């Protein structure tokens, strides 16, 4: 199946990405796959040192936010649009 990943904020230059993933793929699987292939700068925004999705990362699937406690088990389906946006800091 195919999914689409869009990055915003500090990661906007990392995407968009179209990915072929197997049935049963979760948000965590996608973030781990992206982090594995990415530079350290991108990786640190996606995952904690334990390999879990960074809690401060805003994650949405098909324009619907996915809270941190639901991300590990959130299955993706063909055609899903995933948005990943790290917090933006500044002043």
C-alpha cells in the first residue's frame, strides 16, 4: 500500500515523501523507517532515544490529530496522508 508523508516546520525540506509500506504498518513503523533513512537533524525530531515517536511531534493522519497515547497502535491504510510537524521555537 502507499502512504504520503508531509513534513512542516523545521522538517519541511525533508519531504514530501511517498512510501510503499506493508499492510499492518503503524505510525511508529513509518517514523522509525523515516528516521533510519534520515540525517541526524531529522531523526532527532522524529524519535526519542528509546525509538518511540517524539511526544512533542504533532502527528496527523488525513488531517486528524493523533494523540501520543494512540500513535503506537495507529494502523495506516492505503492512501493515508501523514503530517509530521515538530514544535516551532523562536521569539
